[in-house]
C-alpha cells in the first residue's frame, strides 16, 4: 500500500469536499475535513509530522472513512487507500487501544467468535437489552449503547404466523434449501453465486443471509456455501492493521477459489463488499495478486446481482420506506441505484425521500465504539431526517449502519424499524 | 510555541472555550493555505468564535496586545487572502453558520458569516426566493468570504455581484467595536458604507451579521450549450450577444482542455470533447422574452460558427451542465499537481483577441493553459498547470501570469474580476494603480482600522502607497 499516498497528488485544495464530510459538518474544523486531513497525510508522508504526533492521529482517527469526499471530488483524489495507509503508519508506532486490538483478534478467526455470537444472540433473545435501551437517550452509558446495537440486530417479527428463520449463522448453512422453502414460484436455479458470510453479518444477521439466499433463489440464483471463508478484513484495514487484512484476504481468495472457482461472489454487507472489491490492490505485491484481482472482479453486492438479473415481481408490502445509502456501497463501490430499484419494485411499498441519505450515519466499523461522541454527533442529523421522512422502515444494506441507526432510533424511543433492503424484498416474496 | 503565544491562546480560550482554540503545530498546517495553495503561511493559533460577541471580545483582546488577525471562512479563496502568518491569529468563522432570519415578504435574509452560500440558496428556495451570486465554489464557500471578496459567479452577469445583494452589515472592527453599515430598508445616510466594506478582503474588520437581498425565482429558465471549432469564434459569439443588448442570466465559456478535464470527472455533463470551446448560455425571466432571447442567442452562435446547439430539456439536465462548469476548477488536479488560476477582466469586445494572446503566451512558455470563465462578464480565468517541484516551470508560470495580466490591462481590463487581490495579485497592482490611488485605498482602510491589525500585508503592495495626508504643494 506504499503507493497509497500518491492518490492524494491530484488534490488542488479547492475545498469542494468540505460540505460532503460528516465530521467537518459536526466540528466545522478544517483539520476534521478531507482537505485538512490530506494536508496532514502529506505532512506525515514528507516527515513534517511524525506518526506519533498527537494532533495528527487525533484528526485522522476521527475520519469515518466514509469516502463521501471521493464522490464529490472533481479531481478524483483517492482518499480511502491513503487514510488506511496513514492509519497503518500511526498504529505501527502507537498501537490501537486494547479493546480494538482484542476485537480484531477475535474477528480474525471464526472459532474465536462462536461463543461471543452465541452469547450475544442468547442475550438478544431475552429482550432485556432492548428493554433497557429503549428511550435511554443518546447520552446513555456505553454499555446501554452496546445493548441498543445488539437489540438492533433482532430479526423482524413482521408477518406473524409464519416462522421466520431463526438463523444460527454458520452452524447450519447447508440447511438452506436453494430458493428458500417459502419462496413463491421459485424457478429452477439457472446460475450460482457464492455467498460471502462475513463476521458480524454471520454472527448477528443470519436472518439477512437467509433472506438473501431466499431472494436469490426466487430469482434463479442458487447460493453456494463456501467453507473456510473468514472475515473480509475491512475492520483490520480501517484499524491500521493491513498485515491482518492481507492475511484474511489471502485466506478468502484460497477458500473461494477452492470451493467455488470462477463463481460470482455475492455479499449483502456494503463494508465487506468494498473490502472484497479492493483485494486486488491489497494483494498487489503478493504471489496471489492475479487471483486476488480475479476474485475482486467477481464480487457483487446482492442488489447488483438481483437488478442485473431483472427482479421476479414481488408481492405487496404496504410500508413507507426510506432508503439510507451505506457509505461503502454508495461512495466506495458507487452502487447507488440498485437498492432503490429493488425497493421501487415492491408493490405497495412507498419510497419516501430521506434528506442526506448519502451521508454517513456515524457507524463506520468500530468507530461508534472508539469515537462515541463524534459518532453520535454525526448520527443526530440522520435521526432527525428519518423522523421528518415519516418512514415506517429505514432500509440500509450494511451491518454497521443497521446497528447504528437501529440503536440510535431505539435509544431515542423512535418507532422506526431498520432493515436490510433484501429483508424487505424477501418479506414481499413471502406475502 | 513561545510564552507569549501560550498566554494568548489561554486568553482566547477564556473567551471561546478551550475546545475552540487550536495551537498544536500540526493542526495549524491545515490552515496554512486557502484555495490557492501556491501561497502558504502558518498562523500563531486558530480561534473559532461562536457568536458576534465572542468575535468582538477576541478582537478586543488581540487589539489590546497589538496582535494582528485574519478572518477565514471555508478557505476557498483564490488569492491567498485568508492566510495568517504568525504572530497573526486566524479567526475562523465556520461555527457562525446560522441563518438568523428569512423575511420572504420583504425578500431578504440575515445570516451569520459562516453560512455556506449553497445553504442560503437552498433555504431561500423553500420560500420561492433565490440568492443570486453563485460562485463556482458555492457548495463550500461562505457568505462572509463572499462579502470580503465581493464574490461573483456565473449568474452575476444579469443579477450583479455580491455587493449588489448586500443590504446591511454588522461589523466588528479591529478594536472589537461593533458598528452597523447600511440598512435593510435603504441607505440611512449618504455614502454607501456597506458597499465600501464589501470587497475589502478582511482588511476593514469582520462582518458578523449580513443582511442579503433575495430575488424571486424566475418563472422560466432556458439553457443552451453551443460548441465551436475555434476558440476565437466562441469569443466572437459572446461579443455579439452582448453587443445585441441581450442580457443572459449567465454566459460561460470552456475551452477544449476544460471540457476534457470535466468529462473525465464525476461531473461529466456530456460536453462535446472534440469542440475547441463551448458556450453555456442561460436566459431567465418571463416565458416569451426568454424564448426570444434564447432563439436570438442561438442564431448568433450559429452565425459565429457554432456546430451543434443543444438545449437542456429538464431541470436535472441543466443542473448537470452547471455542475460540470462549476466543478471544473476543482477538477484541474487531473492534469497536474499544481495549479494557478488567474482572474482578470477585459471589455467583452476584446475577448477574441485576448483569448488568442493568452494562448500564445501559454505556447511561448510551454505551459498548459485551460480556460473556463465568465465570458459574458469578460471575466477570464486562465488556469496554468504546472509542477511546483520544477523551479524552471515555476519561474515560467510567474512570467506568463504577469504577461497575461499585462495583456488584459492593455486591452482595457483590470487585474481581478472576483477573486480579490489578497497576496497573489499585489504584484500586479502597479499595472492599474498609481501611488496616489493606493494612498487613497490605504487611507480608507485606515479609517476603518487605524491599527492596521486586520489582515495585514494584503491588497496594497508594501511601500507602494504615497503617505496620505494634507495636500502638500508639489
């Protein structure tokens, strides 16, 4: 990733990125803006500021990594890889806080996560975290905030009478029948796609995976399970651990090439998708470089796959839905219209406009836990916009956003539900 | 950091709160440049006041210590006007971003200086009104900065530049005193003091409340894009449109280089990349008049040699055409790491000749020149692309810049249309002003700020002004 800073060379300091930056909006300090951070990164690169400089790491750590600045940059500055490189240089001399290091360690191996996810799902099932967090306010202690995030992962209880899949993630992936058992008029699959399961998605959002598999099935795509796949490495890359990110990337390339060679790789997590699509760059100097490039080229967000195929018409779902674009889908992958196409295809579903739908919600991986105060400030306008939209459901295709917005709404005592677009599509197919 | 500056930072923190003072050297680097990074200066510290009374208290404190200061908005200026060199303190006004009032029946609004231009435009649109000055940086730049620079923009051709839209100002002078200039309902007293303040580039004080004029959203807007196979032909079309008495809402030109750069960016608007130049002509107003003006403008373009003339069919298409134009400057990084945008005006009849002379200057100094500018105003923006690491190229940029200015002045124009003088244009002031002119400017400045602490070292070249005083026998 040594060439990462070269991507900043195109910056002419015009400042057009300032209004796109959620942290600049919150602090109105140039040092918390993309342009200011580019100045800091250039200072780091030139040795004008040491990597252990307090002010440098303070402002660079406060970057959400949402890459909204890239979407508005007229000169096409490549900000994302540079901020990851800067983080790596900083972490090399100032290690992450122990909680982050521990978190990355746990997420690096599926075996280390099983107990944590099992315990989390058990706690979630009691309904206690949700009950404690509801209406606790955005200044609630961190533990309550974490309860709220956990509660936000609860599968939907809509459509009573039909049991929803209570997924236990990776423990029973083979039991998902192709096409989904309840899918209406599931055609015989004419193609396959390998499902990327991820870490948090698999641990807490098994129901979204189930919905993904069913919705793909309805549309003639059989989801193939790939064993030995691991976390995508996005959190490690954002957390200044490119070594760990590359290790995970190599494992995934080998696992998918072994189990599903040449098959499209489908993900329902925007953060994972952005990382998987960057494997070519991550492993550019690796013996696996060529395979990593080919792997990256096969990665598709589930919304891309579905829209490319042309959706089988879903059933009626009379809901007012606001779409909030995950940054790593909208800005990093530039997948902007497909999730909206999916929602618009559902009869009865009223798509209501959400102001600032392309702005970060403040989740940003581990950010909401590491920078809780600024994360909250970034979330606040999002919650206000959701309230104004009058939506029953906010749809967003990323685990972090689902948890952040869901938790924020819960803490604020808002009635709105937060769902993955594919969950809504799946629900519509099962009407 | 010196003891004096530590003590100063503590005093300022006592006024605005510790959170809103920056002193760490690395943080100060991010404030060392505005939109023209060829000039750099590091301030002693940065202070973020949150209200007019905090601005007043901060300036009074600085005045008492004899410390100079520079006001800064979003830092999108293009003449180095918002640079503060230690011991100067940078007073950043971004926190003062409140729209204090929108008075729709009387078509005016009162805003704090940190309000972003596009935010004001959006809020005005909610009540069917419109803030007309629209600098290309409007998505980021602030009204306070617009006032300081007397900012223009594509639509200032018809509607006038910032000064035509400022009704009243609350200003904190360099000593912390608050004064009120102009009035929302007309000039209360003889001279146009609010007008005098607009364009003073931060050297008269800090505007803390700005009353702006809003105009009704025109009922009809039509936009055409005409492409030309020669830059000269496009220039001639502009001269003729103006000579015919048509007043387009906007009349902009982009040359082949600018088109190529925009078309390779996220703001690609479908401009024809094989054209030598395009003109973007917009007329607004009542349906019939607009249709007639656009038809005439189109005919003139064709007579001047336009190939295809395309009309924006939807508001979204028009917006795309404008976004491409307005983001062109920011897209210049696609062709080189460093950039100097020039800003000069010429009589519109001189445009075809001046454009050719500018191109010739670029060729002679082996520099890539990109033109994207307010043609209808005769306001040129030649962008010179270069590599700052190449000292020879840097020297050629300096020579070419001066030659471009000389050509514009010789054609009857002047050295800035809207970017201000700041530090970058000081060296050209002698092309248009003599010692007596500069002395008068200095005296006016001294009337607002006798201390000389507000934005020192800007606008007036050092030592160029004849001391102002009682007339002495020659």
